[in-house]
C-alpha cells in the first residue's frame, strides 16, 4: 500500500537534496507527487488541493532560505497528510443502563460480516460484552457466516429465519435479547447490495429510524479505490455516518480510498482491517499512516503488536539464555515462532524506520521471501531431536541426511544452517541487552537467514547462478567461516 506515493516522494526529496532548492524544482517535484497520488487512485480534487497547499507553503521564503529546507518540506508534507486523513476519534461511548447500538452497513463483498466479528472481538478486549445481530435477510449465507463467527469468538448471535421476519423486527428483537442477557453493545449486521440502490437505502433508513443507533459505521473495501469513496458519500447522504471502516488495507491496494474518503465525505476512517483473521483490526491513526507514506516506519504500531502478540515471559527467558551464552537451536526456534506471531516479515519490516526499502526490494525480487525461509528453517529444526537441538555439534552426516529427509529439504541446507547458527551465537549474546525493536533489526540484518537464494535455497537454483553471483556467495561463505571461527575461539576462552 502507498508504495507508489512513497517512492515518488523519496525521488522528489532526493532531487531537492542533490540540487539547489528553487521554486521551480519544488513545483516540478509536486507535479510528480500529484501524478503519483492520481495513480494511487486518490480523488483528483483531493490530489490537486493537497499539492497546491504543500507548494504554497514550500515556496515561501522561510523554507527556501532555511538551514535545512528538505526537512522543512518533509514536515509540511507530513502535516498536510495528517490534515487530509484526520483528525479521528476512535472512541465508542458506552451508555450506562442501556445497550449501545452500532449499525454496520456497506455493499456486498466489502467484508461487512467479518468486520462485525472483528469489531465485537476488539470491544470485548476493552471490557464490553457484545452481541451480534444477523439482520442481513437478503443473503441467508450471511446469517450462517455470522453464527460461525460468533461460535469462534464465543460471542452470542441473535438471528431469525429470513422468511418469517423482516430486518427491522430482527434488530428490535435483538436489542430486547441483548438487554435480557446483560450485553452492553449490540452490533447490527445489515444487508448489502452489489451497488447502491433505493431498496437498500430504504431498508437501512427504516432500521436507523426505529433503532436510533448510537453510531452508524460504513464498511468499505479499500481495494475498490474511488468506488469506495463514492459509496461512502452515497451512504452518508442517506444515513449521516459516524465513521468508516476500511477493509483489506493489507492487500494490493493503492491507498487512494484512505487518502480521499475523509476529504470527500467529511466522515473519518475509524478502523482498518489488516488481515483475514478476526483479530486483524486496528484503530486508524492518520499520523502513523503519514509516517508510513513518507517511509519513516511506524514504531508505535510495531510496539503495540509486540505487546499484544509476544510472550513476555518467554522473551525474558530467551534474554537470560543469550546473556549466559547458552542460546540453543531450541531457543532460536522459539524466537522464530515469536516473530511469526507478529505477522509477515515483510509487513514488520515496513513498520521499522529505515527498513521500508528492504521490504520493497523483497517485494520486487524474484524468489526472495523471508517468511518462506523462516518456515524452511522451522521445518529443519523441528526435524531434529531435542538432544540435537541443544547439542548441534553431534549432528554428523547420517543425522544430517535424516533431518533433511524429515524436513523435505537437502542435506546441504541442513549443513549450511548449522554453520550459520554456529557463527550467530555470539551475535545473539550481544543482543541480550537490546530493546525488542533493536533485536528485530538485528534479526532482519542477518544475511544468512534473509537470503533464501544464497544459503537455504534449492541446490539446483544455486547451480543456475551466474559467475558474479557465485563469487558473491563464495565471499559471503568465506566471511561466515571466519565469523564462526572467531565465535568458537571466544566460546573456548569462556
């Protein structure tokens, strides 16, 4: 998401740094930015207005004559991006003594029913007791889908047979049932259509008038670009929306909807869906999104994910193992699994300041997949016995062959992994005193683990490399052997 905009902004800032800052090259640079915004499916008027505001401030005498004009321009762009997407109020006020009603609406295929489950899960984590209402009687599968989601989350779902009721009555009865069960939040999963039509709006307006929900939230598919913005405007004209939830923001989306919807409709994006799992929903933070667009990462979100997903007790145990110099393949496997719990490696790299370019390079590189490499390493280590993981020096040729067969890999792959781990022990010991973020940077910087085509790839792929690439591999292996030798010397001294 936003890769095109980020790349264009980086090019513009780079040209400004290399050349003398003038009003002419600022205007030329902002034309490129506007083109990138349009290619990202940002609304034309929004893109033009954004670039005009940035240009107006950037060509001022204060910027042109400042000590560091590039930083000034980056600051202006950052602030305008924040203004474009915000401000946002994520709060959902709970009403004492009554059930807080949230009405969810949107077109078919936007992920509305799944988002209802995600929102219910998130609210429960914040102390609420939610109930889901299957008010989409147009699509019987939606009722069954919501029931399955409710069972997975252990959240009650109120539903009636489609032919014996109507959506308004289902919502009214659902509120009564929520009151009986002592639920504090009622989430209405209303009907959708393939497009905005009068029948859909009439049904939603009836529910809105009868239930008078405390908040009306529209679910939009971010991958539909400007169609998402158009549907948001149509729904807002009919219902007066309180917020938008953008789904599929982790997909191959250009980001135009995220940058346009607030400006065009006046309705803020409150939450975003970032995956298919029922816990993949996050509050939308304009300032964090602006940092990502500018290639500055998103440390705040990264730390939130780490706090939520990582086992702090296990982390402390691993730190003690590192500090004592007793870090084993078992500990390494546990650390790998901790990282996997946080999400894809490419996604995590984009959140770390300065690592976004590496993530972009991995996206473009053929066969470069850190997540696939982690799975391969996990398979190899899992095929070892407990004694072999704790004492890898015992692994001889026959054991390597057995481990390779058990993990579906090549004995050469097992051999390379053992050599890499031997040279890595000293680094893991140094990492003991680092913060979680610094440890992740160090893990990502390990070339022997991040380049599947070099060490852990298929032997046939390695033989197909050109002479220059083979020379690089040979030099890298020589360096690794020296590092391993030095590490063994240090371990003997201890």
